């Protein structure tokens, strides 16, 4: 039995054992390895394919089979979708959607060009990216920059319905990929840098009618937390769990936006996601009435919710009273993981704060919290003793505390930088090696907070940042293999620039990722040895994907430099502290790549 057939049989057996409570069409499409039906590969966010035609023995022979220009020159994140013989592509703003016929020389079947007010660009943090489309029951779902959610007929591109999810005039925007769970399409909201009240919203996939909305911060009836039934680290959160950790009405502009990825466990009927930073970035303005730190729940948190009602089952806050912009939005990868001799239904999360977390996804129990980059220096570790009052909390190194050092003081050499040792670029998991393949930003920062006033639709940041490699290093990127049961790096390979591309792993024993200077690279899962690389027309911040058509496997990726790391190139910025501090660190990118917007698809000769 081939590895791909064996893995497929295992997946089918597991699926048959599950109650049919997910969206049956999404489950069906995502179980077919010939397709790429979800941005994350599957509901568990594995980004793993059972296809093995391209493998460690022949991946070095890959050639470009075909390419396609999107016609847009900003950062290209996410992936296309492949459903049957049709590929669906998206672009950054203005969020054009293409349907291509794979049976007819990739001919354009239809093109959807939404009409948006270009003023939304001015309130989009960190480039005009879009992280991709969703598919279910004959519809393509697009989440536009201006927060419009659109359902398109997958065959014709005609609008089935559309609804506005937020208000760009207040700084609310849409950049994340939607997800379809059961009969709902779920989207978050971006804009914590503009003082919005972060939220997540579910719409009926047939009509577009809003089913529920859960905020990240605020009263219990808005955040959809049950004081007795919603838990955190094994205990009920209690009444007003969020309000108690804010001063007055500051929660109304408190941030906690939702712009990362979603995962879903059909058996537990829970979906998982992370929330972003509190507003402002100046922690002194968020202190309690007594001038002391308060948690600002539920920003910087992992939240598990019921998709029918939106009510939270549990929540865990990684970085209480954030002082560094360590958004918690990175993906949640669902695996069965052995920790200390016991197998758990686990959730693995590589947080921007530099810790790799393993939790029991049934109840939010914290199992592992270890640095996934050795340069982490803002914290001496996360307390794992359940009997301690600070259980689950990171211990902050005083010299790296932007709050203790005070406003208008430049706190030096904090690692990681605000963009984290990993941002939203998703990792991959291989069930064959039981390792996680993680793209890394090896970047540190200086951070100087200052007082800022809130004006709707205007930046509400309040900090000046400078970013740079760790002391003694010149590279700002790695790829690593991670053991989530032990919390250990198995191996690490350096890259010149941060690896801002999502990773793909396959049953062929390889994992592939892009680089900011434009290379698609494929490596051996066992040791990370580089087996293939090819230069693309522009830097890569897209996520690698794979599919099979007419018996032939293909690997594809968007090139098109941009995003937070490439914002200097994408937006024409030169001042080192521009782009929320990123421009100076990535100034050297212009020596290696230029703007673009191309899908490149590879196959064996």
C-alpha cells in the first residue's frame, strides 16, 4: 500500500467515525487530495497532502508548468482553491477573483471585480493583502477589504448575496480568509491599530443573514461567554470576565481584532481562533486606575466557540496586558498529541510572543509552553505549576517591559519583534513524522511607547519601533521542525530573510515554503535538507499548496512581495521606523526582488 493510499484510508476511517455535523460538502471536498478545497488544507489546519507523486527522490526535477498574473502589485498572501477542474484565485485590493478552467489551458471562465472605495487602503494595516477564498455548496465566498462578504456562484461568478460586516470609517477592514462551518460562513474583523472592538461573525451561507456575533472584549452578552460554563485553565471565567480587566469604557476601543485562521473539530463541534492586540500599543494608557497592569481580556487569546451559537467553551490568554503587540492570531493546528506519556486531543499554536503552545482542545488545559526560537528574551518562561497563582502566565523580564520602563523610554533589544517569531504565515504538520514545519521571523526590536489620542478612523498605535536581527546575526529567518509533545526544536535551517510564506507538507516526504527574496524551496521532512529551489518573479508571502489534475501532481504558490515584512517595497516606504518598524529591517529586500503578482505552478517533466 502506498503512503498516500494508506493515509487516505486512515483519514476516511476517522471521518466515518465522526458524526456528520460539519458542512458535508466542505468535508467531502477537503478529503479529496486531488483538490485544494480549504485555505488551510483541512479543518485541522494541517496543510498536509496525501499526494506523493512528487517526493524526496524527484522533487529536484520540478519545472514551471504554467503561470498566471493577477494584474495586482501588492502583497499576495493565501492560496488559490482547486475544486474539480476549476481553480479560483484571489488578489489583494481590489480583491479580484478569477475562475480558471484547468481542462482548457487554464482559460479564464469568469472574473469578478468588486467595486470598493479606495479610501479603505488608508486604514489597512501592513499592506492591502487578502488571505483567500472559501468554497461550499457551489458558492465561492470572498471577504473584501471594505468588510463586504460576498457569495458568488462558483460556475458563473454571479453574486448570490453580499453583506457588509464592518465600517472602514472606524478603521474596520477585512483581510482574513472566511471559513464555512456547517451552514455558516464565519469572518473576523481587522483594525486593532485603529481602536476597533474586535469581533467574529457568522452568516447563513444560503441567505447572508447574520446568525451571531461574538466580540473579543466587552460585556458577557457581547463576547458570548457563559460565566459558569465558559472556562479558562479549567476554571469558570466568572461574570464580566472581560469588563473587570479594563478601565471604564476603554474596552469599546480595546482592539482584539480577529484576522488569522480558523480550525474546527467536527467531533467536539468547536472551532478555534486567536485574537489580536489591545489598543493602544502604549501600555501605560491601558493601566488600571491604580496605575497597575490589568489583563485586558480577551485580547491575545485562543478562543474555542460553538459554531451554531457562537458561545465560547473555553479561552486561554497567552500574553495578558500585552506590551509588545504580540497578536495571538496565528493558526491553531489540531492533532492527537502525546505529552508526558498521555495522548491528548491537542491544539498546537505558535504564538507571535515566541512560545509554542500545546493545549488540550477539549477543555483548554495547558500542556506545553516552550520557546520555538532560542533568541526569545522578553520572558523567562510560562508558569506550568497549576498550584501557582500565575499558572499559565509568562514571567516578564523587567528590563524588556515597555510598561515598567515607561512611556517615552526606548526599551532596547526585545526579542521577538512585534511581528513575532512567526506571524500569520501558517505552519504545516506531517502525520507521518509527527513534526510541525514552521516558518520563522528571527527579528528583534526597540520599542518606545508614547501617548496617543483616539479618533475614529485614525491610527491608534502610540509606539515607535525599530526592527533588526538578533545580536551577532545577519539573517532574519529560519525554518524549523518542532516536536509539540516535548516543546523542542528538532532542527533549524537559516534563511536570509524572514520566512513569510505558509508551509506545505506532503506524503512524498517533503515540505515546501517560499522566501521573501523569491525562492520556492522544498526540503526533506526528516532533516530539512534543501532538495529544490527556484526563483519566482517576486518575493513570496503566499502559502504553498498542491493538487492533482488528470493524474499529475502540481505544486503552486503566489509570488508578490508585500505584507508587513515587505511593506517598504509594497507601499514605497523608506524611513526605517515606517511600516510599524518593519521597513528598516527589510531594507535589503530591494536588492533581491521587486513588486509582482503571479501564480507559479510546478510539476515533474
